[in-house]
């Protein structure tokens, strides 16, 4: 049955299922049929546009990343083969499919009973993250209940962090009543909440450079189009450093400069179409203060993190971090992991940091360097477990590769700590994790408005 459900959602895909969900929500809010249908179609068109742009851009960046890594001459025993290997294993494992069904029910109940204000089932594809961590736990412990417990705990933690960042994410990416809630791309809320006050004491909130700010201050010379072209050319030169005397190298450099500039210009246009889908919903909530939804308070729809991928600062910072992460993999003592394929996922990985700092590029880079450096160590530790899981439930390993990882899915310090607590099967460590969540969740639920106001004030300090 679970396989059939998974096959159904895979067959129809997000651009079909999400509009249907939006249509049902819109009608539940008594939005007229015509407006509701247009809203649903706008969501489907937006998601399709995101998919087309990212699908076209991904192979271009992948090729560049491989050249960059080869040019640097770095060799590490743990090789990043990308998040796709993890998703295949998650859906190929019986434990993963069990978690898939469990997640849908659990997330719906959490929303209906008011434990969370994030409607996660709208973004059910990203449940593969919970499925993967649970499958890895089962690989180590062979304990189904412990694996399900880990999945449940990660869902609770993810929804808490997604709700904390929701107003800031929604405001920055201009998608009303929306947030992202993927377990592999949400934990960055933690480091920025911790580090931001320190950064402000150091005066980094006054470092307001980003593509949008540069355009406003310096005019057309620094708009996202030209910044994208300059960054694209710079990355192309780094990737082709050893063959700059070849005409083909300059062909690739010039092409990537145009390609990066193109996606920085085109992506916001698609975002505008997608955001239109949520405007009637937001208006309806404002007009119905006595509705059951309004009594619940502000709530947010979980959307795919592809929505923010091509936002100017997000994409610019993600591409800027490409060579930085390769350098860190080289110089960090004791690191065994070489990020490769998932370097193209960096814009996904930094969305929370971007939103909570309003695009403060200095803070984005510093936070990412600190957190993802810790992530490289987490990936190194988890590599044997991840490799065994992929080999058993996923795809065959490439010839000559001993240990693999996914920089996007596994290089996660917080998730790794939670995973370590659960696979220990030690009641003390599991109890400590649960107690920490209960304290944090209880404090947030009691002071939700104050927390959102604090996050908004901190974000506002970064951008006039």
C-alpha cells in the first residue's frame, strides 16, 4: 500500500499535487472558484518553472564543480555522490517506506492538533530526508521502533525550526504564508540564531553588501545580471585554471558567465508567478478573523526549497561558497570528506541563513563556513553508515569508490548529534534530546509572537 501511495505522488509530482492541495485550502477558506483555480494553476506553473530552470542549470554547475575539484587536485577517502543516492535508498528500503506513511499521518495530526502551524504534507517529497535518517538508524541498530522514534523526533525538530523562521522566510522570499521544512536544509536556523547577536556586536550588521543593495547604491553597474556574469566568469576561470591557454576553456568560461547571469535574472520572474498563488490565501485569512483557521493563528504552508534557489543573494552566495568549501575540504585537519556533486545544492542549504540575515552576504558566508565545516566532520563520521545503507538499499557504488556521502543530506551537525543519541539506544542520551526539544518547543509556543518579533528585529538590522 505504501509503495502504491509513493508511486501515486511520484507519478503526479509536485506541480500537480501542490496545486490540488492549494485548491482545497482555498475552497476551505471560501475563496471563489475562479480565483482558487487561478491560484492553484499559478502554483503549478511556478513549480514547473523552478524545475525547468534548476534542471537546466544543474548539469552546467556539476561539470564546473568536477573541473574545480580536479583542478585543485584534492583527494579524500569519502566522496560526495549527491543527494539522489540518498533519496533512492530512502524509497528503496522497507523502513523508508514505513516512515513515508508514518510521516504523512504524523505531520497531519501535528498540524490539526495545533502542535505546529506548518502544514508539512504540502511538501511531502522532502519526507525522504526523515526516511533516510531512519533507514541509516535501522542499518546500525536493526531496531524498527528506534528508527521510527528517530524519524518522529526529526519531524518535530524540523517543524519547530521551520515555524521559528517562517515569517522571516516568507517575507524575504515574498511568498505569503509559506516556509521551507526539509530536514536537510532547516537546521541552519540554529547557527544563525546563535551567531547573529555576536556578529552584530562585531558590527557585521552594517556590512550590507548583496546584489540588491549593490544595485540600489551603485546603479546598473552592479545589478544581479552583471554580478552573476562576473561571478560566473570567476568560477569558470578557477575551474579552468590549468588550461587557460586553450580556446575551449574560454568558451566554457564565457558561456557559464552568461548562464549564471541568466538564471539570476530569470528565477525571480518565476518566483513572482509562484507567489501569486499565495496572495488570495493571505487575503482570505486577513478577511476572516473569526474562522477556525484564524483562531489557530498565523499558519504556513511548507513549500519546496527550490522556491528560493535562484533569488539573487541566495544564488550569488551559494556560487561564492563553491570554491570556499573545496578549499575547506583541503585544509581542515582530520577531514575525510570531499564535497563534489552536492556543492550545487549550496543555494538550497543557505536559504534559512539568507532569510534570517536579509541577505547580509558577510554573515551568510561566515555562518556557512563555520556550520558546514562542522558538517564535513559529521559526514566523515557517518560515511561508513551511509555507504552501507546506500549499498544495501540504493545503487551500486562506482568502481574504485570505498566510502560515499551526500554533502547536502549528511553534512548536518545537529542531525548527526540527534542520530548519535538515538543509535546509542541509551535512555540518558535519548532522554536528553527529548528534554531539550520539549524545553525549546514549550518556550517557543508560550512566546511565539515575541520570538517572531525578535527574529524580525534582528533581520531588519541587516538591511535598510
